């Protein structure tokens, strides 16, 4: 058979790829020691509902935490929800009347057995360690506006009653829309002004004037309040501009996540090292995808590369087919859906055609074969599945062009994958479980 344009890169991948052991094999994480000299290691996913991606990120994270001193796990989840998890993993008591983490759509994205297992491992890892040597769990995203507003107010009610009175007044402007902030965005668009902007900005400024030593357990509450105040400020702007265009709102959201990551790293000191869990669309360098080349969008991956260069490593994940947990549309029930085989002209099809079920492809300069790097420099389609999957319109709904060796420092491949397993629902009347068994997800 004559060699086609797609055959040669697939063969080069087969020649260069390093087959990976099973995820549960302790040797799996050791393959990623090569990235441990970084300050920030970003671990992606091609969908929000694939078990192998979560389990692989957990295995890699355990290795980086245990062997290489990483002390921050920052995820594409909301700060107040992740703060609930963080109090559990670092053996701090839950707050009075603390809400259950991740109760809003999409529940399965973080409330799944794969995440629960890793969270419980973090708690066990931290057991008996000095507080400053524990690994924390943080959220970078900005969607839980109501949770962050309440967290700031609760904190100030305890610590600074005078500032708390101001917080009640300033956040009172947003309170009618706190549970559905998109409505606030529509009102601002019609009225032509940002009615709540000044108050939330000033609230953040007032909190940031507080001097905090963030190495002890007692200062975590200050850091938490400042992060929540930043979330409220950015969420107010996000919902206000989301109707003006996708690039502007996308850039604000990813800039918020990057700024929050920086805040955590600075608070934890110059020796701190972070692992980021987020979708490929957030952690692959957007400058070398359709996002940056055509849509003027940036992302966390691009921003950490610009700041830390070789001390930031971006690891993407891909699959050819299998099952995924996803919804038909926003706020609709989760389904286990069959993933279409990857398109012939895609990055995924090259990896599939390489014929290795599970592998790591090191894409760094000097580590990847020259011929392979050159062969992959042509833009190709790459699949992005979020919490919504529409296989019937997959080409237009879920594919975008990327330059793989510029987008990522490493590519982790699972040829066939399975859906995450959601945690069970709420307790039935009369049913009881011990707190220690169910916390932090409060099932």
C-alpha cells in the first residue's frame, strides 16, 4: 500500500511513543518524573466525563506530590466548593452550616468516584504532616457566585464586623441574581451600565489591604475570603460581558483562573509547586490552536507558558472512542454516551493509527524525534468534549484545529475509554451514614 500523508506521522508516533503500564501500576506515574522540574504542571482532559483521564491525573499527581514536593492541586472547579474539599484533605473542621460541594450542574464532573478516591488519598497523605507541608486542594473557576458572596460575608461577620456591614450593602446589589447571575448580565446589557461593579471591586480592594501570613492554618481563612472576593468581582464582570462575545468572556474566565493560581503560588511561597487539572481547551497553549490563531482567545496554558516558559509543562490527553458521561444540553441530565470514532483528519486518528493502546508522547524540543515534530507541525483537528456532547454534530460542535507539539509538552493517549462513575445521590429519608464516611461530598 502506498504511504499516504497520514500514514507517515502515525508511523513516527508508533516509533516514538512510550507504551504506558496500567494506570493502577505504580510505574505509571514514574513516566512523568521528566516534568517534575517545573513550577506548574498542567494536566488536561479531552472531556469532563472520562474515567481514564481522572484516574491518570490522580496517579501522576500522587507521584508529583510524594516524590517531587508539589503542594498545590488546583482544578477547574469553583473556589468555595473546593474550599470544602480542602478543609477535608488538610484535616480542618468543616464550617458551621457548610454547603455540600458541587451541588450544581454538572454534578458528575467532580462528584464522581474517581475524584472521591483521589481526595481521600490526599487526606491520608496529609495525615500527621506539619500544616505547612500538607498539599492543598483549590478551585480556580468563577461560577459559584452565591457561594463566594456568602463565604466573604460569613468570614467578615466573624473577623471584621465593620467591613461585614459594608459587604452586606455592596453584595446586596447582586443578591437578587446570585442564584442565576446570567439574569444580571441580561439586565446590565439592557440598562447599559454595570450597577454592581463599583461595590464588588471596592470589596476586593478592602480585603486585599489586610496583611496575611499564609503559611499557617490560621491564615487560610483570610486567603479564602480574598479569593472569594476576587471571584465575586470577576463573576460580576463575566456575566455582564458574556452577551457581548465569546472571546471576551472566555478570556476573562481563563485570566481569572490564571490570577487565582498565581495568588495561591504567591501565598504559599517561592518553593511552592502546583498541579492544575483542567480541560485540554484550558491547559493547551491557545496560541497554537484555533482559539488563539482565529478567535483571539487565550487560556491558562498560554499564560503559564508566557510567565514560566520551560518551568510550566502542559500535558494533553486524548482518546479514539469509548463512552463518556455528558449531557445533551446545559442543565440537562447526565447520560453515558458512546463516543464516535475520531475523524480521519484528526490528531486522535493519528494516535489511533499508531496502534498502541496507551502511551506517552514527549513533545518537548530535544525529546521528540525531529521528523515527528516536523510531521506534527501541520494544523490538524482535535476533539474537545465538555459537559455537553452532541455526536450528531460532532465535527462542528467538538473539533478545532491545533498544532500538537506547540500546544502541549506531552500527549497521553488512551485508545478506548470509559465514562466516570458518578457518586450516588442524596440520602433517602431515614437513611444515615457516618460523617467521616461521607464528608467532603456530603452524600
